[in-house]
């Protein structure tokens, strides 16, 4: 049985205020779920540089890895976030020749940001760790459906409220 893959995009990188640890937030392209992943500062810097189009004076590690792949005639075709175990996200890099390489999710996202390749996430991971923004600004599990009197907010408002949430959230809350 095939595992359902959901297309994600980078919604942003934020600093978790209580822990002073960066969080990359992925957003479901055709849905309302968000996937927060706590990452290291080097990976956060790498992702932000790629998203903002900043060229560092010397290549970062993720740039180097892509240069090596290119030198061997390979391109990154997609990344998949396939497992979460005790809050640790596992990913895979898929190359043009069919090679699949195990990866940390943060590294996979940093590479995807440089190549514009798709970021996929299994439905299972989203079911376990994905969050949605409700009409009242609370993050809830995706199974929560707006009830009578609740309205679904526009995506831009959901992202703004989610950023506010990330400024005050603690990793132990998850």
C-alpha cells in the first residue's frame, strides 16, 4: 500500500523565545495544517539564506553538498519527511538517479530551499505532529473541525497567529 504524501512549503523560520531555539514551520500547500520542526541555528541560517536569496561569501555546507551531487551528475528531485519519533523528524533525499539518502529533516529542508524541489510529508507525520489554526487563534489537532459559530480564518491570518504562537510556545508543550 502506497503512503500518501502531502506537498508542503516553507512558511518561515522563527525563534522559539522560551528555548531560544529556531523553529522551521512547514505549511500544507493544499490544506490548513502546519508542521513546526525545532532545528539547530546552522540549519536555520542556511534555510533563511536560501529562502531570502542571500548569497554567503563562501558556500555553506548545504551548498557544498549540492555542488558535490552536481559534480557527480545528480540533482535533488524531492525530499520526504517520513517519520517522527519522540519529536525527532526523519527525512529522505531523493536524487535524479533514484538514489535515496537518509537525512535530518532540517538538512533536507535546507537543501530543498536551494533547489526548489518539492518537500513532501507523509500523512502519518502530519496526523501525529501537524497543527491547524482555529478561528479563535488556537492551535489544534487537524481532527478538530470548526463548530457552529466558528469560522476558518484566511491563510494569511492563520500564519500571523501561528507566528505569535511560536513566539510563546515551549517544545515541551508538544
